[in-house]
C-alpha cells in the first residue's frame, strides 16, 4: 500500500476543521453531518465529511483512525462515492451504546449492517475497501491485526469512483476524529 498525503483529494463537504498534527489528520465534524438516503427514516442526509481521491477498478483503499467516541451515531471510516445516490461507507459507528463495525451501501436507497465491537473502543482501527469488477469488499480490524471480512456489496463496475477518510457527527457538535494514515494499493486477490 502507498500512503497518500492528507493534501490529496477533495472534501465532499468541508468539516469544521481539518488540521495535521504530526503525521495525523484531525477532523472536527459539523453537528448533523451524515450520509443516508431514505430507507426506513424517510430523510436524505448528504452532509458527510469525506476526503476523497480516485478509486479505480482493481484497487484498494485503507484508512486507520482511533475509534475514540461515544455519542449516538458518531462515526469514522472510509467513504466510496460514484454519485449522490451511489455510495458506500464503512467503519465504526457508535450506536445504541456500543461501537459497531458496519457498512451502509446506497444505490439509490441506503441499507445498514452492523455488529458490536466493544473491544475496539478507543483503539486504532483499520478499514479497507477493495474495488474489483462489480463489487466492493470491506474488511476491518484493529490496526496491526488481520482484517476480517465485513461485507461484499454490489457497486457499478463502470462508475468513476472516489474514496477516502470519513467522519460524521449526526447528533452532536464537537466530535473530532484522529486519522493516522490513508493509503492505496492493489485490490485484494480473494474474498477469504
């Protein structure tokens, strides 16, 4: 994997602040920032903070961040976007009293899959999304440990996609997330 500088790419929606602290990027979220489309809730949220760069076919992108947050729907991870109604986010979201690893896949409406990961609270977490053919393969785990398969999701094979670090604070002000690295490389060769 090749590390990307924090100056690479563009913000989908500018955060309150994004500043380097040594090698890390610290992102402070706007209250109400989120990404969701319609399903079950009936609303569209299109205000996520994602720093994105091109994600061509047969590549993977990774982010590492500290999952040190504890308010309902606080979240960080990786965002992949092809259009306003075709995107995916994967990472750790605090929901119903627990940090939860999961993914939201949207095309054109959102779905959400989660699983509790209480030992990840306050730890460095690594999330990888591989793009190959008509699919995104999501893996996650504690930094330095093997990454586990989280999800395989459909994604348009001919779409121009971008991806990168994501942070959102749907229910509060003041959330800051520390990202430790952002990298790109070849897609994973297999699912397992």
